C-alpha cells in the first residue's frame, strides 16, 4: 500500500467536496417581496389593516423610496414569532352550536 497514493486520492476527494460546497453556496437565492396589497390578501384583512399594523410597528417592513414591502425572510420570521399554539392539543377556539 502506497501511502502517498492514498494521500493524493484523499486530497483529491477533499478538493472535490470543497468545490461542490463552494458552488452550492454561490447559488443566489431569489428574493421574494410582497406589497402591502399582497400582504392584505395573504392575511385575509383589508389593506387599511395592513397600514394600521405598519403604523403600529407590528410588521417588519422594508421601505424603498415611497414604497413599502415585506421580504420572504421578514414574513417567515414574523409568522414564526407570532404563531399561536394550541394548549394541550385542543383547538384555540371552540365554536359553540347555536341552539334554536
């Protein structure tokens, strides 16, 4: 067994892995942005409500010139931090049956 030959094979394998990782990291992620109208549709509220949330500082938004947007990352972060989880696996709201 030639140790130099084995070492060269190992080095070549490491170089190949490093090239693959570098190529993968260089792939640019497409940046998705949402307008306030799209956010209103997404949340099922009026555009006025989105403006209110914006004015109250509830939404992490990006302002470019006179336009306001929310990026995909901001939306994901907002949803994760504002998630309401059920207690003991029970639904959050129980709808009571209306008796006639």
